[in-house]
C-alpha cells in the first residue's frame, strides 16, 4: 500500500470524526438540558427547557402606539374645548345680567334725582322754561331707555341719536352718549362705541358716567386689538376712581388680559 493512499484514508476518517462531533454538538444545544433530581431515594432525570427570550418593547407596533396617543390627545382637546365653551357662555350670561342690573340702577338714580328737583321751591320764569325743556328731553331719554331695557337696540340707538340731535347740551346728554356706547357694544360696533365713550370723557368730564365710560373704553380698545390703550384706560379708572365699582371691574379685566 502506498503512502499517499494511507494518508488519504487517515484524512477521511478524521473528517468523519469532526463532522460527527459537530452534529452531536448541534443536537445537544437544541435538546433540553437533563438534570438529575433525587426522588424517593432515587435520582430522576428532568428535562429543563431553556426559557424563551423576553419580548422587547421595541417589538410593539410603533404605528399602533402613535395612533392610540393621537386618539387620547384628541379626546382631551375635545374635553377642554367643551369646558371653554361652557365658561364663555357663563361669562356672557354674567355680562348680560350685569348690564341689565346697571340699566335698572341708572333708571332708579335718574328718578331719584328728578324727585329731589321736584321738591325744590317754586322756580323763576327762566327756570320754568329750562325745566320744561328738561322734561321734554327726559321724555325722549326715557323712551330710548325703554328700548334698551327691552333689548331693542336698533330702536334704542335711533332714539338716543335723536335726543342728542335735539338736546346736544341737555341734562341727559352724558347719559345718552354713554348708553349709545353700550348699545353699539351690544351690537358689536366697537369703533362707534369708542367714539361715544370718548365723548363722555372729553365733553362731560364732571359727569358721574366718566368712570364707567372709561372702563368700557378700555374694553372697547381691547376688542379693537389695541391692548396698550386698553391697559391705559383701565389703569386710569383704577388710579383716579379707586373707590368706584368701575375700578374693581377694571382690575378684574386687567387680570384676565395678563
């Protein structure tokens, strides 16, 4: 037998041994591990199955997770929007109630003022003519005020404008300008309202309507988008009329703006 043939035979046997060892290792790695456990004085063989690898969080579908998050955010936005609408409705109701109470209060003050004047001594002829003119003006003013109480703002505006045209310097002129501004605010005519409130401040600086007109002017400027002039008007009320109801309303409105 030749040396080459002998070496070839040895190489074949060596390769067979290596392959057998490789496949045996694979089978043993895949097979469950057997452990010997003592049972009743004897040792029993128990197969131990290797645990499966835990599922990582990254295995979860990221698209499903994102859609779930979007749905939750959409629900929260809907809830917040509902709360805001409810708060807005409540604020509108409070403003309307406040306006109605103010209308009644202004009417009572006017009646008390007229009652005091009627108890004065007999006037001179000139005063008689003035009082007669005031009574005529008062009738026009009360007619306009009746429209305001009934929330008939178009008719109220026409009546107030007619009063100011007939009695531009009359006793109720400052009130007429103030309520004309209120009517325009209710109608959403903020620039017209601004003009009326400014007339109260410039032409009737001693009027009792000045603090309220200045406060409403601050709100009108805010509605028109001029926050700086709005703050100036509100601060003027607080500084110059600190004891007035308009000052407290101005403080509250300023807080909402900030």
